[in-house]
């Protein structure tokens, strides 16, 4: 009987892990899409900012309707699929703060600081969470469960992005280290705003 219970519990744990992993992959796939913003801004900054602003407003409206029991085509289904357990029955803030993080970066910083900030948001934060979920084993104290593996992924992603945009290794290493520290702060969905704003400010000072 104990063996049967162990098997059932093990299967449930595996099923729960698979669901959480699927949710995280979907969330970060959406996260990575914000990396298209610098290219769009280079084409037309005003139109890109208008697109981000209208997207935030449209999502907020659709999410409000979802909470009231209305199903808004693709948006409501994607939101429900990408929501974490802590978001159950609540307004899912992630897409709002993601859009705001990119929008504020464009408003506050010139190039290359704005692009570095947005790529940090897309790849630094995105890969940190995904790698930490898949491979994280060494937890960092006082970070809400973040891992060394995830932080290394963040560092690498920001370093590659900053160096690719600037061609300067020393400053890029400094920005990557700073971004990794900021990303490790347990700020939940608000890291989508805090991280790019902080990294953009540092990049503006350096470059």
C-alpha cells in the first residue's frame, strides 16, 4: 500500500512539475517577444511607443473582462495558460509591467542604453527564470528561491547583448554584473520595470 501511495504521489509531483514548466516556457516565450522593440523603435520610435501603450491598455481591458467572466478570444486563453498559481483569481500583472518596462526604457534613455535595458528585460530576466526552473539546483539566500544557474544565464545574456551593441567588453561586464544583482532581488512581476530602468540608467552612465 505504501509503495502504491509513493507511486501516486510521485506521478502527481511529476505532473505538477510538467505543468509548471509548460507555464514557465509559455511565459518566457511571451517575454522574449519584447526583444523586437529595439528594432521597431529604430524604424519608428513614435509608432513603437504608441504600439506599446495601446497594447498595455488593450491587455488591461481584456484582463478586466476575463476576471468578470468574459472570454476575450486568444488573449484570455493565453493569459490563463501563462498565469502562475499565485495569479489565480487575480489580475495578471506580468504583461502590463513587461510593456511598461520597455516603454519607460524608450522614454528615459537614448541608444544604446535603451536597447541594452530592453534586451536585459527580454533575455536576462527571461533566461534567468527559464534556466533556473530547468537546471537550478544551487539556491541563492534571500532571493526568493533564485538559483546560481539562473543568475549565470542572466549575466551571460546581458553581457552578450551589451557587448554586441557597444563593442566594449569592460563596461559590458560591469553592466552584466549589475543586472545580475538587480535581477536577483525578489520583486516578483515588478522586476519587469525595476530591472530595465536600473540597467538602462547604469548603461547611460557608462556609455
